[in-house]
């Protein structure tokens, strides 16, 4: 994903955002699971390779998820204020498949 979060707590507090996830293995594992579920959903079509339409669906999914995730991060970051450090859990991107 292309959501860039501040690395320093002070900057995150000023911007009222979460800090960059310090626990990359957990965060990456969560996102990997979402991508695997999306892939399984698309592979349900029983084709050997992704079609252009499949790739368009994947692009739509990632773009929709990224836009929605940004909104969630901004709202939640402002609400969390001081409890913002490394507490964000990404939303499920599968719901953004067309």
C-alpha cells in the first residue's frame, strides 16, 4: 500500500495520525492474508492465469482500499490522540473487489 505514516511520535501527535507500524511482521502478515483471500476469490474462476479483467479488479480493489483506509486512519488517528502509536489494524480489502 502507499499510505505513508510519520515515523516519529511527536510528528504523529501534531498531525493526529498513527505512527508508522513498528511491528511489520504482524502488519505485513495481515495484508498478505487479505491479498491471498482476494487472489483465492479471483482464482475461483478456475483459469490458469489472471485475465486483464482480473487485473483491473485487483487494481480497483487496491485503490478503493487505499482511499478508504486513508479516511479510516485519519478519523481514528484524530480520535485516538495520544494512543496512536502502532495500534491501527487495517480494514479488509476484499470488500473492495468489484
